[in-house]
C-alpha cells in the first residue's frame, strides 16, 4: 500500500520523449509515408522537430515543411504507409531511456499505481510498450483514439486515471512537452518535466513544478513533491 506522506496516489507517465526516444522510429515511418512523394529522407534529428500531438499532427507538419498542398496529397495512403512502418519499427523495442526499468520497478514496488497517457496512437503505444517490456508496470495505458481528448486537454489525464480511481490532483504527471505539463496544470496535477525530451522551447518555460535530468532521479523528486503537499 502507498503512504500518502511518502508517495502520491498515482503517477502518470508520458511515453515519447519521457520513457523512450522514438524519433528514429518516427523518422522511419515518415520516410515510408513520404517516400513515394520524393521528399528528402528524414533523420532522427529532423523528425524530432515534428513530434507532438500524434501521428496526424506530425504528418501535417511534414507536409507543410515540404511545401506540399494537403489537397493534392493522398492522405489515406500516406497515413497507411506511415502507420504500417511505425508499427513495425515500434515492435523492435528500441530507444528506451536509461533508468526506465529501474525507476518504474521502484515505483511499482513501493505500491504506486502507474498510468500511461500518450498522444501516440493507442495501438502503436501498446505495441511499443510490449516490445520495451514496460506493460507490466502499468495499471492503465491510454493512447490516442478517434473522438477521445488528447493532451493538453486535462480530460486525457482523467481517462488515464479512471482505472485507478484516482483524481488528477492526487497524482503526479511526468512528461517532456507543453502538452504534458499543460494538461497537468489544467487538471490541478503536480508535474515533472524531463529535460531531455521533445519540448519545442526551453524546458523551464513549460511551467512544471520540477525539472529532472535523469529517470533515476524521479523517485526522490516524486517523494519530495508529495511531502511538500502534505
């Protein structure tokens, strides 16, 4: 059992840029999607700038960057190529940040329920989590689905926490982007920003309660935030 004095009632994690560096996989998916259109291949570094808001948002940014007109692009075919390659790449289980397993194991061993809330497609998130051997740590896994709110909408956090029966104000959000920290702020949820992720500007500008450089340091910071709230 958790102790309200030592740990929060739950911890919510983002996935891309927080637990895993998915930029190489997204670059591979973009190249599969845009290859027939003659676009210069993406690298992990160039794909990183497109990450945020889910696959469709990344594709739309790539279209804009390439100077293409969306009306002249077969979006259904492009999206299908992208998602097929993305699923294949995600199934290879690459890119886990150092300390992920140790940190998640420590939190689970302490009795802290864990939820995953990602704007990545739910199906792709499940594939990636299984390949990375992360599924067993989490009570709840919530990826993007049509008609479902995404971060920074605070309702995404509520949906992720629903299987745990915990309110956002009693949890802590761990993420790397404005969507993560914005959702937490709107939900009244304390937040921690990881400094190494996919933030579009300075991480300090996200407005998180704390900034952390390494996953290994998260348990100590989580306990400090929890103690300060009691």
